[in-house]
C-alpha cells in the first residue's frame, strides 16, 4: 500500500465537509479586486488624479506601512495596492483550513477513525494540501479574469491573480509544517500566526526604512509585494514562491514520516506529579487553559501598538516635510486631523483583531465539550454555569486586556516621540476603550451560538470577517449603509478626534448582555456532546 493510498477519497470527503464554506470564501475573495475597481475609479477618476493619489500614498507612512507602496498608478496598480491585505486574509483562511483537516482531526480522534479504512500515512495531509491549493488557484483565476474584464493589462492581471494564488499556496505550506510540529491544533495555529505576523512586520520595516529594504526578501509576505503586478511584473519572484511551496510541502511530508500519529515533532512538556491548588476551581482550570494564549496575544498587541505609535509621529514628520501635503492638511483642519484619524482607525483595527481572541476563548468551550473534557469536569460537581462562565470570563476580559496592551503601547510610544506621554496615553485610551462594547457583542454572539447551535460556532468567525470587510473595505466596495450597519464597530464614535456619543455604547453593551445571558441559559438546558 502506498503512503498516498486513499488521497482521492479523502479529498472528496474534505470537499463534502466544506461544501458551504469553500465556495463562499472562493467567491468572496476572488471577486473582491473586481469589486474594488469601481470605487477606486470614483475616487480617482482620471490618470492625473491617480498619479497624485499614488504620490500622496507613497509619502504617507501610515498607508505605506499598512498596505505597502503603490508601484503603478494605473487602475490595476491601485486595485493591487488597495487590496494588498486580501492575499494575507486568503493565507490565513488556507492555513486554518489545512490545520483543521490535519492536526485538528488527529487531536479529536477523527484521524484514528479514518485510519481504520485503507489509507496511506500521507493521504490526509495530501488531500488537505490538494483542496487548499486548488481553492487558491481558483481564486487566482477569478482575480485575473475579473481584472481582464475591467480592461486592465493582461500581463499584470494574470500576475495579480498569481499573487493571490501564491499567498494561499505558500502559507498553506507553512501551515502544513506547523501542523507537524505540535500535538495541539491551537499551538500549530499559534506558530503559524507568529510566522505570518513576523513576516508582515518585516515587510512594514522594509517599506518604511530604505536601509532595511533587504528585509523584504526574508519573508514570503515581502515576496508577494515584490511581484509588483502592473509595474515590474516580476515573474522570477513567482517562481521563488512556487518553489517555496513545493519545498514546504516536502518538508511537511518528511516531518510527518518521523512522528507518531497524534504526536508532534516538538516534545511535549511533562506535567507536575501533583496538581496545584489553583486547579481545584473551574476558573483556575480555565486560567491554566487560556494563560499561554493570552500571554502571546498580549505580547503581540504590545509590539504592534508600539510599532503603530512610532508611525503616528512619522505621519506628522511627513506632513511637515511636504509643503503640498501640509497645505492640504491645513485646509482640512490641521495635521491633528490626520493623526487622530490614524490613531482611531488603527485602534479600530486592533479592536477587530481583539474580538478574534474573544471568539477563540469562548470557542474553547466547544473543544472541551467534543473532547469530553467537559464531561469529566462536570462529573466533579462543577455546575454548567460555573464551567461555561469560567471560559466566558476570558472571552470578555481577555480582549480588554489585549486591547489595553496594544493601546497603552501605542500611546506610550507616540507620547515619548512627541514629548507628551500624558496626551498620547489619553488619546489612545479613548480609542481602545471605545472598542470594548463592539468586541463584547461578538463574544456574546459566540456564546449564543455555543448555547443554541454549537455546530454552527464557525459563524462567529464569519461574523468577524464580515466586520473586517465592512470596516476596511466597505467604502471601497461601496456597500450600502444597511450592510455596514450589520457590524457593531460601524456604530462606535471615532475616537480620538470626534465627540463622544453614549447611546451606541449603551445599546451595544445591552445587546452583548442579552446574547451572553441567552447563551448561558441555553448551555444549562441543552445536552452536551
């Protein structure tokens, strides 16, 4: 029997399991560049406006840091720039999908059931790679065809599609390697996001500092930007990305051959011979489960906040160094308008990401349930309220802690740069505190799903993705106001820089409370398992 025996059957099995989600993210991501084009044409209707817009973007550190540089001021080039975060979203989806169909299946015992049939050792990993790679290639084809339909340059359109496909392929390869390193799916995802986040920070540094441009070539995130569709059209970089994908998949297969099923390459740390007293309560057990992940999120947010804080000062320096930009900002009300808007938008983005921690923390309840850990915990006399509430604490308080880490780091870094720490901390505090009600709505929605329909818990991530699209791409996609209003973040006042309005804060908090209470009551009344 070959090590790949059963790959076809498992591929069909994965396609059946993901028959709803797979077409959804293929269509949404594949058609996003086409949807961006009309909005960009409306903002910059002629070539002169696009040239000026590209110049302004490339001289604004905030834009350069977040989305890179505009390499070509054509419509296609601006679409490539405006949608530069979409390939990274595709990379995350591809990675999460691959880990779910490999390491997660091993962790929950599904791999053992599948292995009872005729199945080669590498069949499951091969099937997961085939599905994620195939989906990435289909997305790339949709992107290319959509841009050609907009009468953009064929060569640049094909390379833009290849950029999207390469993002999914390479980071699926990274995820395949991560899935072999640890015995836990959560740890594998954590390693992947550290790799992706580090690559994004390297790309930021390379675009912001001319002395650090070499950093672009140490990470696939930088290689994706270096493709420069519609500008340099570097096909050699595409070859580099393709070879990297093949090498990573080969490494993943080699690592899988060297480990036992349900084990990882990295050794598992042995536990203590006796349990500490903190584990005598459900909250103590929840702390033990969540503490490592929470610490990682806090460190990551603090680093990101510090980086964003240094960028705020860079914006002011850019405005002061360019008479043209300074004149534009003066007409709009001064440089504080731009810096306040940047701080508000960046803290809004951090709020969206922090909501992901809340969803993940409450989602741990489902993992504990399916792995029968909940049954063992409840057998000790712990009530369902106490069990669910202990994880809910981290789903509600955890996002506040990580937001505080990012917000304080941003305010402190910016305040030190302008010699006014108090003002920096005050402005950042307004920005991150205002995110909490919207974050709690998503945490409450996750609790509601766990209580009423635990098998649909993935809809919480769909809701977060919807909020991300509404917040970051809603205007460019020209979404109607009713669609934007579906995101709780839409209703928050933009702080700092605008007056505080309490009604949306109060009713969003009320919605979060209702979602949470209904979810807790449902958990108490439904069967577990």
